[in-house]
C-alpha cells in the first residue's frame, strides 16, 4: 500500500470515529480510546495498524456516512451508492423484495429501450442506466440479507 493510500484510509478512519464519537465508538467496538486513536495515527509505530473490519462495520452502522467503506471503494477505483434509504426495511420479507426487484428490472429495461432507440447510448442515458443498475444491486443485496436471515 502506498503512503498516500495509507494516509487516506487513516483520515477516513478518524472521520468515522469522530462521526460516531469516541465514547460510543469505544462501546460499539469494545476497544479503548487509545486503541481507536492508534487506528488513525500516522506515527511510525502505528502506520501499518488499521481498524479491523468488524469494528468498521459496527461504527458505520451507527455513523451518518460509511467513511471507510467509501474510502476503500475509491482507492480501488470503485464507488458506493449511498442514500437515505440505507437502512430502510420493507414489509413482506423476501416476497416484497421480489416484487421490488421485478419493478426495478422493468424500469431498467424501459430506460434501456429508450436509450437504444437512436442506436447510441449517450452519457446521460448511461448515467440513468447505471443508476437503475445500482438500484437493482441494492434490492438484490437486501433480498440476499433477508434470505440469509430466514435460512438461519
């Protein structure tokens, strides 16, 4: 990992901890304030020390924004779709997700049909298609989580 990437992750780790607050972060992760501080410290003794993924997940669930997840995605050339419906629960379990999945797929196909009418997909049309694909992905992830929960 490059020094720039290391520093980038350390800064986002610090933002995550401060977003949640040190006291709450200690309680959520079971780690001390000193340990949490080491996760974002640039000191030579701590430069290769990063927060474990279970702690990141616990903090990001309580945070206003998934700071570390977004940083990791950006460092690897990706992006994270994030919006206000992040923790929204739909009624109907898996059946409700199947209905929403069908609706989102129909919207994607309608957008695709409009985009290829002239034989060229413009930048704006590609953005709309990408937005629909990301919505489909989100619905599939929620469906997967519900299926895993029901399978236990």
